[in-house]
C-alpha cells in the first residue's frame, strides 16, 4: 500500500447526536489529500456506527473529488449471515455488501473473509494473505515447521489449512468434521477425518478464521483427547479474527496453552478483564 494515504480513526473526529445520528469531521487537509494518488479508509468494523463512518468518510472524499478511494476492512461483518436461514430472515451479508458497493471503492482489502459468498457480493474485494501472521505467531511461540502440526477444525477449511501448511513448510495436517443441528446451530458431534501418526512432542496448532465464543474449539478437544497437552505436546490456537465473547478462560480450561489472533477485531472486554495473555499480531 505504498503511495497510499491511510485514513484511520486518528484522521477524523466522530460523535453521535442524541437522536442517534452519526456525525464526523475529517482532519486531513485538502493539500494532503492531493499528495497521494490513492486514499484508503482503514476501519475495524464492529458496530453500526463504524459502518456509518465508512459511508460518511467516503461521501466527504468524493465531494472533494478524490477519485481513487479504497477500503481496508479486515473483518467483514455479517459474513456469517451469508444466506437466509428461513423465509423470514434476511441475507444480511448481501445488505452489507450493497452498502459497501454503493461507495464504488477501487479495492476492498479483507483478511480471511469466512465465506466465499462475500467475494461474490463485495465488488473489488482483495484478500490479504493470513499466512505471514500465522508464521509470526509461530515464531513468537518458538514453533518450527518441523515440530508443528496444523489442525483444521472443520471440513470446509481443509483446503485452506493445507494451503497454509504448504506455504509454512509444514507437512502434517489434521482435519475434523463437525455436525450441527440445522435448526439450532448447536454442535452435535466432531469426528476426525484426517489424522497424523506421530503427535507426541509436537506443537499442535489449531487455525481458523473466527473465534467467537469458542465452542467449536472446546468441543474439538473434548472429542479428540489426543489433542490435549500430554507426552510433551502443546495445544495452541490461532484465529484471524479474535472476538472471544466469553473471554479466554473457557479455552484455557479446555487445554489451550497459547492463543493468538490478528488485531482485525478488538477482543471482548471480558478477555481484557481476565488479564490473560493473548498474543496479538498486528495486521
């Protein structure tokens, strides 16, 4: 992103009127805007206000005749709502995508979009590579490609995790399949579909795009006791987007010893209050 001006939270002031309306003021001068061929709005989107800020910033820039405006939005809100579950529920991702498309961004930079439906709905979406952040986490933990096993917690992520392993030079990949109750979304069971013969004295690293409450990872360890720390092996978790709505303690209680994520999402207050160590990799 050389020769691009990033407009992040420090480049504008925001307030919310008593009626709930959002108001912002851009703090970048017209002189600075014309110095750069491309302007990038950088926003961590976690609320409706954040979405509105993007729309308002884009309006200001377009009114100032800035022709090339992009968006760096690492976490895609509503990506997990990529289809209507019943005739009376919305396709929330499509609604969000339509809003972003109305801005006519040159590029929309995202990280680990969860659903490939997002790529079809959001115009000019550019996926950033998550592997450098996994590698940085491994380096911080002292893991090497020889002593690390990557784990895909769901069948839908196997190809992605195998691609990560290839880029990282890791030869061993374990994979699981989880069954959900389609009516409730509850996990009915998890079974292993791709095993590794020798896991003792290895670093087992579960990788996924999102950790919200962490139920998938907790059930994963319950269903496969071989993953639990024993015989010199360690159990670890790296997710691209760390929401951690129940904090880290349930994951630690399940056996996870090292937990990491990128800074694409600000972890929950519960996570902060627990004062547990979380390795955050700047994206």
